[in-house]
């Protein structure tokens, strides 16, 4: 961090500020006295320093961060890729993981049938929402806890570990007991109380990008979970809001190489929520594999026209089969192992 002092600030004030920062934050400080102003260069962990407070001082002209505000998620301090183990399925490193399943769990027959179909085509994790974040309170809200039990039945039938969304801290204990990978949805990416609770959980967290959040805000949300004690975080790009209305969201493919440079955490792509249209899912999934994503999460439904949620963007098992036939050689080409 660099602090530029106002011209004319006395040496005494500079020394006082420097001593205070060293005492409060344990940083070491180099002072450069120029003709017009002095500059303080702070070295060490500056994450706890409040830039806004410093900038408010009468004698401070400007404060600039040179290091990122995230530590645990930062690739600089953890150069090798993190591999997250989801009940035996390794996400990150050299793997390409395919998570598939319906937007929401609707019945025993539906979830077990889809689980069997996607497993046969190479998916290694089953998704399905039991608690759904819907824009309208009148839309289907998910089956709730009975939906979780149906996911467990599908897991027992197929062996696929399960991924489902957690919306409230009141279900943390239940999810810790029943769910293999806990999804935090786009709408809750900055629900900081929920993130802190995820930090106390013992299951890995799949953190989707918020509707209009920057890379840094997204990584800071991962940092919340990690700082609270749970370092098993996987990021998921699912499209962001832009001026374009043709697609549901705009898939930000740049996020994948950018996040890989900024962080060591694995990153998946959800082409279904990005596109909002079933016929665009396959090309976007292929693009995700080509830019180095660690996997994809795709919505698959046995009867999309009658799905209770997101049927328009769901693949049928047959189109998922086709997608996998395209993805398989592509993952080989980019040097990743499917599974
Ligand atoms: C979902 O995965 O079903 C979902 C609601 O996703 P998002 O939070 O990305 O909208
Ligand atoms: Mn959905």
C-alpha cells in the first residue's frame, strides 16, 4: 500500500502516522521525502487497513493498494491449482468435471431417471434444486427438504454425489449432513452472513458469480468463506447482466483465464443459466472447455416443456448425450481428463 501525504505535511505528523500504522498493523514502512510531498510505502499484510478511514485524514492526499485485498484465494501465495475433493470426485487441477441434472427436483421418478441418464453419459455429479431462488413468490419454490431426500435416493441409486443450493443459514447443519457440494447461487453471492456460515461447514462450496459482480468482488466472497475456515471453494461463472437482452445473461468467457491468473481455486461454467436457451448450451459448453474451465454444470430434464423451472434452457438426455460426444475429444485436446 502506498500513502501519498499532502504537500506541507510536517515530518512530525508523518512519523506519528507511520508509528501508529506499524503498531496497529505490524507493517514495515519506508518513507520517501520528495520536493513537494512525502510518500509512505507499506510492506506486509495490509488487508486490515481501512483505506477510506486513512483517506479521510487532513494530511493524506491519496491511498493506493498495490496488493490485492484477498490473501487465501490469491494465486500469488498459492501458486499451484487447488483440487477440491467432492466425495471422491476431484475438481480442479487436470480434471474436467461435468455436473448435470434438472434445475429443480420434482419427483422420485424424475430425479432418479435423469441421474441414471446423465451418469451413463459421463456426468460425475448430480445437480438439482430443492430450495429455489425464484424472482416471483408465486413461482414454484422447490420441494424443500423432501427434495433433498429424493436427491439422496438418486445418489443411492447411481452413486453420484449431489449438488444443491443453500439459501438460508438455518439449513447449514442439514446440508452439512446430506449434501456433497453446497451451491451458493448468484443472488446470494454477497450474502455475507450466509458466506460466513459456509465457512463453518464441512462440505465444499460451489460459489456462483453474482448477477453483476466483478472478479474481485467474487473472489472476495470466496475469501469470506475461506477466512471463516472452509478452504474448499469452487467458483462458477454463470453469465452476467449486460445490455444484451437476446440471451438470459452474457457468458463472460474472459472470467476463466482471468480467475485462473488471480486465484488458485477451480472454476466451472454454467452455460444453461448464461444462455437461457437450450440450443445455445452446447456451443457455450464447448467454448468453456476451450478456454480452460475445470468443468461445466448443465441443466438436463427428461421433459423440458413440462419442467417446473428453467425448461427452456434444459437439455434433454438425448441432447446431453450429443453434448458429451463433443466435449470428450475437446477435453483431450486441452489436456484435461474427463471425470
Ligand atoms: C441454479 O443453478 O439453478 C441457479 C438458480 O443458478 P443461479 O444462481 O446462477 O441463477
Ligand atoms: Mn435453473
